[in-house]
C-alpha cells in the first residue's frame, strides 16, 4: 500500500507504519502500525476488505478480546481473564474512497440499538485506506458453531428476542444510510455475557436505498428460520389471513417476511416486540372437560388409562387455568397393559402436578421451552416406572403416552407411540402429535399413502413406547390456544375406527364435552370396536366479562 500519512477529520488518528508494503499489497507479517499494532496474520483478503489479526504492543484502555474497559494498572481483564500484555485484536482495512465494514460505524451517534453491533475501538486512515480496530472475537461463540449438531435449534422465545435485537440494529443502520449485507448464522454470535453481537460486520456498506434495506430484512428472516428450526412453507399471498392452526405466531411473522408483507426493520422489531409481550403472560380461558373409556367390541378387558386434572384459581387478582390431560394405551396382556398405562399416568401426574401448582410458574412469564422440558421429564420418569415394574414382574409390559399440559392459552403436547392429540379449530380436526409407528415411518419416506395407516397389516407395529430402559424419545409440540378451540386426546382404538372428518363432525354436533365423549365412544364401537377406546376432550372458551 502507498504510505498512509494524511489524517482524517473528526477525531480519528493518522497511521505511521513500519516495514511499509508497496503497491497495495497486504501488510507483511511483523509489520507494526502506529507503534501499537503488529500484524500476526492475514485472515481475509478481498479487493474491498482485508482483515488482519494484530498483537497490541502496549497497554490498551479496552480489552481486545471482549471489549471490557481496562484500568492502566490491570494485568488481566476482569470480564474474560485475557492478559493485558498479550492482547490481540482484529484490524479491518478498506479503501478510503469507498469504505465498508466496521470503519463506517465510527462516526454514528450513540444509541441502544448499537449494542448488537461490533465494538469499534479505533478508526484511523492512511493515504488510500481506512482502518478499524475490533476485539479479536475469540470470546464469541458463533451461531453456526453453536447449532452445528443436527436438529439443534434455538428456543423460539429466544429466537424472537434475538430477532428484536438484530432488527433494531438494522433499523439504526438504515436510519444512517447504511446496509448490513447478507446476514448468515456465522455473522451472529453470543458474548461471554450471553449477549447478541454481530461478529465483525465486514459487509456493512453505504445503502443504495429501499432494495438494500429490504434485502437486510429478508436475510434476517432466513437466519431466524434456521436458528429456530422452522420449516419453510410456501404460502399464497391471499392465504395470509388463514395460517395453519399449528403455525406459531413466530412462524407466521417469518412467512410474512418471505412474502414481503414486512419490509421495514423498524416494523419487524415492533412486531416481534408485540409477540414477545404476548407470549410472556398467558391469557386465561374457561375450560370444560370430558372423558370416557370403553373396552370395545372385541377385547375382554381394558388396558387403557385416562387422566384429567383441572386447576382453576385466582392468583394476584387474576384468573388462571392450569390443566394436565393424559391418555395411555397399555400393552402386555392381563395384568400387564393396564398396569403399564396406569403407572404411566400416575407417574406423569406425580411428576408434573407439584410443578404446575407452583404459583411462580403461572404468576409471571411462561417459557414454552421450560414447559416442554417438564413434559419430557415426566415422560422419562413414567418410562422408568414402567420399565422397573416390567423387570420386577418379568414381563414385557409397555404403553403409549400422549399428554397435554395447559397454562392459560398455552399448551405443550407430549407424545410417545401412536395415541394421538388433536386440535379442533374452526370446524376442522388437525393432528398435533405424530405417530411413532412403522406405517407412519413408511408414509414419511413416501413408500405408503396416508390412508394406508388404517389398513396396512403392520399398522399396529409401533417404534416407540414406554417400558424400555433409557430415554423414550418424547416428541413435544407447542400450541397457542384460542377461544372455541378444543384439545382431543385418544388411543388408537378411537382414530383407527373413525376417520378424522367423522370425528370432526361429532365435535360440531356436541358442544358438551361429556356428551361428545360418549358419542365418540359409540362411533368407535359402531366402526368395529377392535380395540379399547379412550378419549379426552378439553374445550376452551373466552372468560365472561364481568362488569361492576
């Protein structure tokens, strides 16, 4: 590079290099800039951006590893433990005429939205280059590394919070005529304080207008999809008001981003903030519950077990509805299947009810991730109880398990085996759980049609159940309930005998949950009654408005 000697106005400092390379070649290893920075590695070399790792040759007022403030006498950073005398940093070099990257951030005003942007320690200029010094990033954990294992995702609530922080940063950049560039998972990182940071912002550039801003917003949406593990589904623009009942509100927002219904970073941040506030405190609903179980037309005894548990209370002058609903279909013959299913529901209740009674759980923000972990733990304990009893009895007892934990308008469904949980909404019955069965697996890989699940000779072969040692591999699903919704739990003796549209028609005919359960049992027996039949129906209504 030609010798950079001209100072830049605005408080930045001139460069005084040693061992100056020529003709815009990268600085050689060992080059010392400003008597402070010794080049130790060239990390990136493009026509518009070079990134060097540099060693700091004298004490610095901020830790180059994490950015924390340092005192003159500090030998170690109190935040990350880095040795002050052995600090390193990143040095970005970009053309002075058309700079990109962190050098563009130096003159921007302070704003809380800057928190997600890289901390720029110093900017200085040369004859034809502009330089920015950043923390070296070794204390950052990038999300592409954090989520590198298959099927590893960020909890949706956390992803919403991350989206808010990055959307605010985008809006801040856009207000000042800058664009971020094509954001990827590798560009986002966690600090040692679990804060969100853009790792280096090397792609920041002067915005060309609305197209650049829209591109920033779209790429943030793609990153959030990958982060939360939300499957992309193409939806017609006129379907925006008719999302799937099982779509989370977050998935709907991401769909709006793909369809360009949200194009502004500020609006995206506000939309996510509203969602986060709505998710923090569940809305109470009026609950009506019914259940029924029957031996069926063929079997001589009933191996199913059913549990319903409703709690209605006023806490802090607010009504709260809490519920636990379970159906278990036992296997193992007389004194086997019914024992297994009974152990499963009682152990599930013993594990979950004390926690569900804890006022702290429903008095404040409710974490769906925490509820899902509680459901998995309950299924694990139930599996252990069934396994230990099968060892004691020396038989092969086992059971399926499907359950729903409800707090206000939040439901977490857990499932092992082929008992099912459905959502009834707007006249349609939609399955929430997914069967752990051989036939379902063959349907998933395209070897069978969906209707084969009712007639295939191996339709009763299940791939997961409670009763083996270890983790049963419980699936969990989140549903945000609405007034007039219903949850429907049943054993396979119900859904194998009566197709989903017919069951949905019975829901439309019978508003009373107890009457509906009786009608479902009757329909199951009329359809053949080949197995035990168990059903639980939980209807949700808006609470009446009380006027004083």
